[in-house]
């Protein structure tokens, strides 16, 4: 019965967590689409302004007409262009092309923005002058600014004649804060539970039953709605449609006319980039109705141009993470609501009573649990889910077990990026380190555990210095000490006539540098733990052993070691987990050299995520690491009973 | 070990002294070396293993303090570490107290969850955490780092503190209850003062987490004005040996406070660790 309760608690907790997560994701997604729309519009303006300058015979009033069209888009609030530090064009047709009046109150805000833009253009100009290698783009990077009240302003500098002389700004319509309705659903759930709990203390039994039934019915209704509405997909689909419509309108407004046909593909890719400058891949061709073949079976709006999104890509997306997460979230929410339904009258009641009875304990526990929930458990669950996805362009799409299969079924152990090779290195790394830590630490502790020893305290304090030094500093210093030309170690060896060693060129020397650094760093912890345990061994045990004629070795083997174990075993377990995940040392000392061979699992996972940009793979990799550690801990716990006492 | 050998100057003890002196020298050698690099001006770079500077100068320190945004980094690190310590200790103490003194449904899963979080590879959490922080508007905010650091420090601290709380006799609380004390009075007036050594160690660990962490800080803080000391220091390390003097000087400045704290609290380490978290 207790187990069942835990299960129910866990189910409800997971449901809450996923719901909140789903609403976060939804909000992030919606924000991104809004951002992309404004970005696209701003880039389009920048493109047109540049084309107008470059083309020999630009269509009359092209930029002017275009910017008015942009300003009238549903998504945009205003658009204007700064040319040679003067505002010349903005989206109000009546005023387009007029110079701003500094004294006029109505122009004040726009005037200030223009001045800011002017200084940005100059600054950009100077910076690009200084760093010519940044000029790989016809435009500068877009700059996003929060203009307050939900308005997003995007500025794109425009380069003309090799200099940044103009800048386009497009501001979005203000958008209300959108938290997504799943968050509301789960907030509602929480409020309902609390309400029920409160009522339960005051109502008589029949009343409880009625209130409980009403609440549960309401919850069931909301829960069903949440699964029926495929909310996240719908939002996404609509956002893509909106962006396509926007692009079509922009193309009609003169974007196509301003663009030589051979540049249209480039334009499409330029426009369809996200804020970080990465191609989002949403958009395949702009103006395809004229120059290419549009996807069959689709009706296009009237007009000269059409923006074509890659149908295949959209299909991917639909079957990708959005649909999967949405469905999973929905399914788990349904299970959660079902559990809630089943248990609402009996279990919830009992849980509530228990909660009220133990309210002090939960009160003390809740701040930490809330923090852990949001910043540890949700990210971990999310990370594990991402292990089942692959990132295509900017999107995570469901990939099933592909990543796990790719990691675990590759048996080419001669390759340093192979999982089993890295696993072997990691086990070797952990074993060697822990053995060295424990033996050095224990040996020094035995030496120090002598009341009569002079300067005992001084030795002890000096020997824990390595523990106190921040470990990234230790790592960087040791890396320098192993430097081939300037490192102390090679100089020291030169004193014995040894040729300078290129420490990071071969596996074993490189591995040695890591071990040396981590040993220096890690033995004081074991020393302190052993010393503490040694001091708690009663001296009369040794006296009795001496009387019985035990040798020094026998005393160590039969008294010291057994009595050390209760403190040492947990320390070894904790130390093993720390060493297993000791990112800083490997990453900073050997940096995986040579050729990634000295990388351990955790640094390899990091490289997959941030250097090889394969986050799904990295997430699966990390999940495997987690499972290995979990199994290790469970097994060692079973054998040693290290945490047995702690649960009482 | 037997406690019976007569004088502090017996041959065995002298041997130990000699060995320990040697071990201490070997242990401290890298530290000497850093001091030497820090006090040697970069022009007169001297890489010989002799551990003391030949012509000491403060050039490197001047460079670090006045030509780099060192004080910005310092300010950020101090704010983040101090806030993390306060928040981390508060969170760890309250939950350890609940786990040590109350029996309630969900206690064992809660403790297990603290244990399991120790095993999560940080890489697994980094991008989700980034997205969550982004949606909460906490990127490039010192507050964001404080929240992340204090929650990552919690599990270890909770286990350590809970072990220590367990050793405090229940009779003290029962007596206080008889005298009419409330739970919160017991917590603030009895438990916390009695477990100061363990609380001190908890504070030290929370502080060190925040003071020493660089990957999350580098990922979450894009703006240069929000960089913490570890991020700044990592930037100073280039491929050329000439920059190492400055790095060594900065390393000393950064390590001093945490080493000092460590030594101030080191007496508590033995008690705090062995009676608490490590025992399980």
C-alpha cells in the first residue's frame, strides 16, 4: 500500500512537471516564431534598401513602397530605414520620406531611436573597419532589442559600397504575455487540490463527497480537452503559415522586383535565418511561382509571388518533437488525470490528511524541492527526452532509439571516439585515481595519526592545500607545468639529461598528466576522511593487541582496516562518482589529446553537444553515463550497505 | 600509533618527520611555482624548476588589477558566491532538518532523489537548463547563476547536514518542547547553533561551488559585464607562455579568499565530513 502511494505521488508529480515543461516549450516556440517573423521583415527591408543602392535602374520609389508595405503587415508595428544617419523612410504612408522634426513631440521617440541607430551605424562602421574579416556577409548581424511592452525591435545594418551606411529597423506588434494554457491547466489542478484539501477540514463527509465529485469532473473535462486539442502543433502550423503569408506579401510588395532572379535562392536563405544567424531551413524558395515549380496540390494566394516552404521539412516537423512531446504530454496528462480520478475521493483525501498532518515537514522540505524540481529534475527529464531526438537545423525531431543504437552498436574500438574505447579509458581513469587517492591519503593519515608527532597540525594543514585551490586553476597550472618548452617538469627532467617530452602527444603520457593532476587534487579528501576515522579508533584496542603479541602488520590488518571501512567505503563511492564525472581536469589539462583519446565519457558527451553540435546524440550519451553511475551506486549500496543507516 | 613510544624524538618519529616534510614539499611545489611565475615579470621569464623568483616584481599583479576588468569579475563572483552561500545553506538546513527529525510519506524518495542528483552528468542538463533560464528571463542575470548554483550544491550539503543533525540527541528538543518551544524555535535556537561546524562546512561547499564554477557561467553569461572570475581567468589562458605570469597572479588573487576560508574552517572538515555526508 505504501509503495502504491509512492507511485501515485510520483505519477502526479511527473504529470505536473511535464505539464509545466510543455508550457515552457510552447512559450519558447511561440516566442521564436514571432521573433522570426520580425527578423524576416527587417532583413527584407535591409535587402531592398541595399538593392536600391546597388541596382543601376531601381524601380521607382521601391524602398519607399516596400517599407510602407512592411509597416502594414499584421505582425509589424512600425518599420523605418536610416540612410546616412538620417531617417528618410518609415512605414506611415502619409509621412514617408519626410525628415524628422526634433522639436515635435510626436517625433520624439522615433527621433531618439534614429539617433541611437545612427550611432550604431557609425560604431558598426568603425568596428568593421578595424576587423575586415568580419565582412563576410553583405549585411551585419541582426540585433534584437526588447522595446518594452512585448514589442520586439530588430535592427539590421546595411552595407553599401563596402561600408555600413544604413540601417533598417522593424518593430513587432505588442504581444500579451503568453504562458500557454497547459500551465494554466496545471495551476488549476494545483489550486483544485489545495481547495479540496482546505474544504476537507471543514466540511462534513457528504459535503466532501459532493465537492470532490464536482472538482474531479471539472478536472476530467479539462484533461480531456487538453488531449483533444493538439495545441502545440496547431500553434506551430499557424506560425509557419503566417510567416509564409508575410513573405508572399513582402515579395509582392517589391522584394521580387528588386531581386535579380539568380539571387533569389540566396535571398530566401538569407531571410529564413534565426536570430543566431543559423539557417532555419524553413524556407526553400521565394518567388518560386515565377521561377520554379511550386509544390503540387496546393492552392496559392493570388498575386505575383509566392513563398514556398519545404513541404518535406514541414512534414518532418510535424512528426518531430512537437507532435511527439505534445502526444506524450497529453498521454501522461491523461494518465495523471485518470489516477487522480481513481484516487481522488479516497487516496487524495488520505494524502491531504497526511499532508496536513505532516505540514511542518513538507514546509521545511519544500523550498529545496521546488528549486531542485525546476532547475534539476525538469532539465534532466527534458535532457533524457532529447536523447530520443535528433536536431535537424534548429529543430528536435523524434528519432526513437537511433542515438542509442548508434552509440552502443559501434564496436570499432580502435577509434578514440568509440563509446567502448572511451568507457575503457574512463574505468581506467577512475580506478587509477581512486586507488592512488586512497593509498596516498590513507598512508599520510596513518603518519599523521600520532599525538606525539611534532608539528602535526602544520603538516595536516599544508597537506590539504590542494583541496582548497579551485580545481580549474589547478588544472590550468598543471597544464602549464607539463608544457613542452616552458613547463617546469621538462626543465626538471632536463636536469637528469632527459630530452624534453611532448606530454600531450601520446596516449600514456597524456593520460599520466591527467592522473598526476587529479591525484594532487584528490588525495587530501581521502586523507581527511581517513584521519577522522583513525582518531575515533579507541587506543585500548591497540594496547590489548600489543599485550597479545600482535605484530604491527596484524594490528593494521585486523584493527585499523576493519574499523576504517565504515568511513572509507562511502568516501570511496562518492570519490569514484566524482572522478568518473571529473570534467574540469580532462577538459583543461589534456583536453582529450592526442586526438580525443584521453577523453572520458563526460567530456566526450560535452564535445558531442557543443563541439560536434549533435545534442540528441550527446543527450543519449549522457543518459548512458547516468545509467552506468546509477547501476554502480545501486550495486555498491547493496554490497556495502553504505546508505543503510541514513534512511532510518 | 600505539601511543607508548616514549619521546617525540624517537628514530621512528624523526623518520616520519623527514618523510612528511618531503611529502609536503612535493605537494606544495606547484604552489611555489605559481608564486614564482606571478612575481616574475614576463620579460624575464624563467622556467627553471628552482621554485623562487629571481627578480621579484609586481608587474603581473598591476596588469591583472588595472588593465583587465578584474574588479568587474570580482564583483560578480562575490555577489554570486555570497548569495549562493546564503541561499544554499538555508535550503540545505531546512530540508536536512525535515529529513532528520520528521517521519513522513515521501521521505525516503526525497532522500533518494538527493542522492541520485549527484549522478546526473552536467552536460545532460545544460541545454534544457539554458532553455528554462531563457524562458524565465534569467540569462545574463547573476540571480540565474545563484539559483542554479545553490540547487546544485543542495544534495551533497543535505546529506552531510542530515548526518550531523542525526547525531544531536532528541532529548534536547523534547526538553525544549516541554518548555513550550515551537518547531521553528527549535530549529533556529537549538539545531542550528548546535550544528555550527556542519553548517560552516555546508557554507564552505556552497561558496566553493559558486566561486569555482566556470562552464555554466560561461554558457549562461554572454555579456562581458556579467563574467565571473573563473570565466575571466579562463580567457586569460592563451597558447603562449608569456601570458602565464598574468594568469598566475590572477590565480593567486582568486584562490586566496577560498583558501583562507578553507583554512579558517578546516578544523570542522574532519568532524563535518566523517559524521555526516560521507558516513552516508
